[in-house]
C-alpha cells in the first residue's frame, strides 16, 4: 500500500521559501509549482517553471526555492514498499521537472487527497492509496504520449472541458462554428487543434456522444427509438437509425435485444472506427 504522510494544497508563501534537503526527504516528495521556482538536484541547478511538477526520490539531495515571491505550490509526501516498482512500471520521470499538461487537474487531486486524509474514516488509507496511484498513472500516461507544441498544449484544459460537454450533453444542438467561437478561434484552426489534441475530429465526438447516450437508453429504458433519437439531439429518427447502423453495426432495435452481443462489446473494434467526413452532420438535417 502507498501511504500519504503529509499533504498541502495551494500553499502561499508571501515572502518566498527555501526547502533544503541535503540528504533527501526520506520519502517520495511531490511538488506542483504554481509559480516559477529554482531547483537544485544532486548539486545541479535548473529552472522549474510555473505549472511544472517534480517527484523527488527519498534519498535524492535537493533544494527548491522561489524565483521571486510569492511562492505558491501544492505538495505531498508518500511512502510504501509498492511505490518504487509501481513507478518503475509506469516509467515515471523522477528527480526532474516536468511541464504539466493539466495543472488544475493535479491541484484538484491533491486537494481531494488532503480532504480525505484530514477527514479520516475506515477506508481512508485505501482511498488515498488509490488516489495517489491514479494521479501518478495519469501523469505518466500523459508524458508518454507524443509531446504537443506549447501553442497547442495551452488549449488542452478548455478543449477537454468542451469535449466533456459534448459527451455529457448530447441532446444540445451545437455547431463547429459555435464551439470555435466559444474559445475565440476560427473554425479551421479549432478543428486542427481538436484533432491534434484528441486524435479525432470534433464532429466524430459529437456523433459519438449522441450514440453512447443512445446505447445507454436502449439498454436501460423503455423509450421508443423515436423518443431516444429526439433525446440524443437528432432531428429525425430516420437519420438516427441510419447513423446508428453505420457506427454501431446494427440497428437500434436489434441492439436493444438482450441476446445481442453488442451489449457486452465496444461499438466497433479498435482501428476500425468509422471516421465521419468533416461535413457529416450529427443532427440530421443540420450541416456543420
């Protein structure tokens, strides 16, 4: 089990701070820098820019301080016999600053860990263990992806929130133009960034959001196919049935039958995902 020893969320040091551990912390020390900092690891100095993080190993001599006050950071200390092999399996970067793709997500995770740690409860240790593993795995997963140019990377958070809305509000009628305007970008540049960030077109996600909700309702309700089409943002059930068959491989009525294997299978095999053309409309009569 991974044990949380101490944790701090959004600590503000108005006059700056110097943390100096010439023989290491004796445990794993994670720091999210929310302001520019200077670090020294094993005698070698480096800059740690705002929105970067570092995980120090227990015996790594290190020092970090503000580049200029105030200094703001999130941090936690943890230990456990399972931690070293877990980090090795993740190929997690150690003792070096790493630019965070989504610093707000890291900060929320640390805030949640702090709250769970303080509140106690019979399952506190298990929850914190899972929280730490989840955070480290997400960070490692992101770092092992192809790096994005900084100009693209800065759009990750607003685009991720936008993508979440496409899946959580499939009944909402939106256009590519309105989505692009919402982040103050041209339609063409918006589509280019979206594809770079998520590997698919925004229209593909608009369609997928509707179809995932449709599959859920087909499995879990007695609504008619026409009603489900309307609830998922389609203008007519004919277009819904045609698009459902194209992407899922069976008609909505066939999918609804309890003996159909699609109930326990993904919509389509990896690598065989239909890629809708950019002019395909997720609504039916509307065009993007």
